[in-house]
C-alpha cells in the first residue's frame, strides 16, 4: 500500500483526502492519502520520510509552501519561478517540488469554463498568494492585459515588481478607484483572489463588485469556495456572466498532483462530485 498525504498545520476540514482517495480507488492504485498535521520544526524530518519506496509524495499547504520549497532536491520550472511548492513527488528517493496551484488554475479555466486566456483582458482582485498563482499561470497564456486591484495599491505594485516581467500588460489600481467599474466592464475574466465573501469571515456578506459592474460575456472566478456561491458569484449570475466556483481550483491542483504521482489520468468529475458531497455534508 503506497502512502501519500498532505502537510499542513490545521487540516481537520481538508477535502484533499476525500477526492484523492476516490481517484486512487477508481484507478485501482493501492494507495492511501492521509492528513499529516505537523509543526514547522517537524517538517524537514517528515519531508525526508517521503523518500521511502512505499511513498508517492505529498501535497503541501499553508503555511509550509515556501519552507518545503527549500527541502526538496529538484524543482519544476514553474515552482522555481514562484518560489513555493504545493506538491512533492518521490522519484526513487529523489524529491521534486511542483506548484500545481498554477497549472491547476489554468486547466480549470480551460476544461471547465472552456475559457482560452490568449488575447483576453483580466481583472484580479487582491495581491496575495492566490493572486500570484493566477498571474503566473496567465503570464504563459499570452493575455492582453492584467489589472490588479487591491485595497492598498502599493502592495499590488510590489507584487508585480517581484515578477520582473513585461510591465506593459500590467496595470494596478485601488479597489476604491472610481475607474474600477470601467476596467471591470471591459474584462473577459474577473478573479477574486481575496477572502471577501468567505464564510465565517468579517466580510462574508460582502462583495467587491456589484452586478452592474460585471459584463455579461465574462467569466467570474472566485477563489473562495466556502460558501460555494459567494456574494460575488451571485452578482455575476444576476449579470448573466459565467461563474467558476473556487472548489474547481482546489480540485484541479489535486488533479495535477495525482497525475504527477501516478502517471495516470485523474477522474476529474468523480473527484469533484465526491468533494461536493462531502462539502455539503460538512456545511
């Protein structure tokens, strides 16, 4: 029986074991995906245990994505660029780090929303880790423009400086800027990469865009997946836009991880269905 699991600090509500074990079962792979909760001082020792022959690898979640980056032997090109990993693959005792938050995000757009980013205008709300992952993915897709709107515009500027890439396609603004509506209405893809609208947060009933700020022929992707239908996604539905729930990003980063560990195609719909069922029962 192969071992594989997820490293993190607080993982009691993690959906990863639920949909990953469905995938192993479907592909008839004798493996068990487990939760490995640990403190920062336990991480290195636990990462080294992944070298054992009965271990496929692991997922890594907050707050260990940057720490684990420095603990593996090799890094995939994407992980190298972003400086964080969420997946470790054991290749006969050699550990390689990947970042499937980025690849999974793009795959979910293409495979679920049938959205091809090339030539499109993108508005990203927020300038944290989720925004970085989205931007990294989109940079390789020849988008026309990326506007990052954040509460403090300075943070968005700093994040883009970190990328050190072609500045011409980037714009930054404050989410309080009166021109936000105009930018939003000209967007083909709008991504909420903030925690606004998240359940049990101070802003669970809030949204950064109203229905009249969202164009009809647009995809609105909310990285928040609890609740499944955030205030922003409800407004997008009112506007007639296509919506993408945050659960898809979670599923597709897991799909990419599964395929790296096993070399087999993941049963995406089965994984999503099981995650939805579990999510509903938890809430």
